[in-house]
């Protein structure tokens, strides 16, 4: 009797599975109807046209210490709750070889800001940032020769470094590198700029190159030249991946043991003002995502992730000021992911070292680490983060090292 019952359950299960498959897939030879859902969550409205929607929400509860000493004491702490990122984006493909990407974002929504010297007579003026949403990315892309040659135009990331091109929702530390985005403060919008980019893949997609020409900094009008002017901003990035490859607008961090990656990268960023010494920057690095089983598996597994990049910046006369004064910087990040615990631990070291003695007081060192718990991989996770920022060459009577504790809740979908 037990054998007959097992046989009956098997037959019933087979018939139900067949019925579900028949309901999901049209009969052989039947026309495909649109709109319909694709395999990658895209909405297909035609054979070569689809739209994919997504969002990222990163809520922060952060305790940050001030670096400014008051009456010889260490700076006090400020507890702040805000949205580090709240983004909505859509990617589209039209007519097979034409694509577009638009991201709407409000960064640091609800974050406290303050002005003033903080005396009894003139206390801090504190406000919270509830600025309206802004366009983060907006560009169109045309494949001129398949993936071997594409041209994009619009607002996009400046292709300078691997870390600067990293997707924020898949980072294996809390946030982007401070040293990777030094140039972002100069004529960029959150690391983006308006312009045109050529991009292509070679050698079975293991070699990726990008060449960008954009506006950069525009010099003010003068009597001799009544229009804002200077030369174009030119940036480029080259990336070689030796094993598994990733392709797309941004780089991926966590793959949760589903890929084995080892890569080398390099980039530059350049712009020259009229009759001014040029701004120039260079980057070089190595990155990887190594499954501890030795091979990538579709079901995933434990992994080690790392990225190390060197950056050199020199603003020249085109980008004056301490922020882009000649400097040599380093970012090193590493993480270990355990599938069984659905968790990872990570650490980060960053160094910012100015070349001129006059700017030595601005040298900084970041030492950070934390733990992530993945409710649903990159779609939903919690991060507990600690960071220490030191100013090794500043006047200790004026500046103290700072501590930062942050709890992040991330929910995303794409």
C-alpha cells in the first residue's frame, strides 16, 4: 500500500507540474503575447524592447564625532538618522541596439547640517536637508558594433577608478572610498559629469575600456571671453578580468560565491584651463572575488572579496585649493562572506598624503570595519560599521581624531 501511495503522489505531482508549465509557456508554435515578464525581471513590450525598474533605500543611524577641539577637549558626538540614499531607476532597451538609463536620487535626506562658530553668543545654526530629488544618471547608449563599440551621451559616472564605478547597493564595505572620490568634488555631480563616452569589450569580454569626454569645470566669463570656457575633461578607464567577467554600467561587489574574479584596472582624468596648469589624476588597482570552494557555483558559497587602488591627484591651477592639491592616496578593502551564517565581516584602510609641506595638516587616515547580515543578499541586509579617522600631521591642540558608528538598513530591487 505504501508503494501505491508513493506512486500516486508522484503521478499527481508530475501532472500538476506539467499543468503549471503549460500555463506559463505558450504551446509550441503559438505567438508570444506582450507585455510579459522576462527572465531578469524586465517587462518585455516587444521582441527587442524592454524596461526594467529598480530602487535602492539605505537608511542610516549614525553617531559621528567632530574633529574640532573646543577648550582643549575632544569634539562632541552627534547622533543623526537619515536616508543616505533613496533612488529609483529604470533601464530600457529599444530596437535591440539602443538603450537608456535614468536614476532619480535624493542623497542624505533628513541629514543635519550646521553653520556658525558655535559660541554662546552665536550658537550653531542647525537645519536638516530635505532637498528635492535630483537626476543622478541620465544617458542613452547605442551599440555601433555590438559590445565591441558603444557610444553613450548624457549624465554618467566619470570612468576613473574601479571603486568610483562600484554599484553602491553591492559594496562589501559600508560606503564608497573617500580617496577614490577626491576628484568628485571638482566639477562633478556625485561622481557624474555630462558628456559622451565610448566603451567596448574585447578578448571574450575580459578587457573593458571606457573613454569619456565631458564638460568638467567651466571657467567664468571674462572681458576678453564673455562665455564660460576651457578645454574638455577627458577621462578613461581600462579593466582586465582574468576569470569570470562582469559587464555593465557599474561594477559589482558581492557575488556570494557565484563567480570567481581577479582583475587589474587603471584610469586617468585630465582637464586644462585656459593658460593654466592642467589638472591630472591617475589610478591603478587590483580587485577580486574568490570562492573558497575553489570554483564558482550557481548556488553560491563562501567567498573572499578585495580591492586595492592607488590614486594620484594634482589639481594644478585648473582645480585650485587644498582638496585637489598634489597627493598620493591609497584605498584597501577586504571582506569574508559566510553563506551558512548569511553574514560577512569587512575591513578598510585609506590613506591621504599631500605632497607639499604646506598641506600636511590635511593628511588623513581612515581605519574601519564592520559586519553585514544578509536577509536576502544585496536586496535586503543590515550593516554595523565603525570608522576611525585620524589627522596624523595636524596640530593636536586644534584637531582630534574622530570615531563614527553607523547602522545601515538596505532594501533594494533590480
